[in-house]
């Protein structure tokens, strides 16, 4: 069974019925209507990638008028024109209106099958292209939104760093940046350590549900083995040559030290440590 449905449009009941039964007997999925207005109404209810229409249908839309209407309302629909008067002018007019092909009466079923199969292949390819185009546009939109969000975050971090220059203390300067880090990574324990004159790491800001040491004897490469400072998952991240940032999590987290957003935050923390 060929799944793509075909809509047959012909005002002559005998021709319409014969063509419908012939296509269905060959495995095609097909429906038939008696005129252009009925075709447009049916197309509003269901999707037909392929429409076969007679050229001359007195009392209603002609085949060319139907094709023009379909191309306006359903531009991806493949249209095939059937006529007993296939002159050069008719063929040119049909192609200008958007017809995919033209079949001349009287016709043999084998000839129709060749045209239909080629048209249905074209319809499948067009559907694939449209789907790929939609996916590509969605990816571009998503990427644009990500870049816009990253740009906005970078500007906001710059503002926080500038505000930190006027803060009364280093801890006050680090506070907004650490709040940002908590909102992004949700650590249960957080501490920022800076090297003192003796080479020790002294805490300049600490937060969390467990007490964290006021000093670390030496900078350890992260991640730390649990339970070094009490949290099951722990990370000690270098802030350049100025200090280290500790993050502890009660449960397994999705925190990634190499994520661009975290790296940007870490650089601003390093900057605050350097200038204060």
C-alpha cells in the first residue's frame, strides 16, 4: 500500500470512479471529488501531497484555476493536470500555474503510474527538505537565543564586577558574584579562598549548611576526594594564581567545571580577588 494519499478531481462520474478504482487496485491510497470547490474543501480537512485534476470542468473551477488556488493555499502540493486537449499553449499554461506534469487523454494506467510514482517521490523529497529546513531554523533560533543570553550574562557580570570596585570589603564585592554562582550551580557549600603572605589559603567568603574551614594548608587539585571537607561531592577550582573556589554538593550534581558560564563567573571572581 502506497501511504501518500492522492486526490482525484473530475466532474465526470464514470472517469472519476474508473480512475479511483484503478489506482486503488494498484495499491495507491486515493480519494475522488467532483469539482474544484469540493477539492479545496477536502484539502482544508486533510493533507494530500498529490492532486490529479481534469482541465475542463464546466460550472466550476477549471483545472488551471484549481491548481492556482492550491499553490496559494497549499504550496507544497504536487498537481497533475489531465486533459484531452494537450496543446502547447495548454502545457505552457499548466506549467506556469504550477502543474508538475500533464497527462493526455486517453491514457494508459501504466503511463499514469510512471508519472504518479515520480510525483510522489518528489513530494517525499520536498517533505524531507521542509522538515530539515524547519529543524535547521529551530537550531539557528536556539543558538541565537543562547548567544543572546550569554551576551546578556556577560554584561551583567561586568556590572557586578564594576559595583564590586566600590564595595566596602572584599566579601561584599564577592557577594553578588557568589549569589550568581549559587543561582547557577546550586552548591550546598561554597567558599572562596585567597593566598596570604605565608602561602596559606584563607577564606574570604563562606556559605553553606556545613562549617567550612577558615584556611586550607595547601591548594589541592580538584576534584577533591569525598569527604575532604564534609560534602559527598566536592570541587576545588583554581582562580588563577590568586586563590581557589570550593563547591560542595550534598547529592550528585550536574556541575561541570569546564562549562562556559561557570568559567566566566570564575574569571570575574579571580578579577575581584586581584583588584581588592
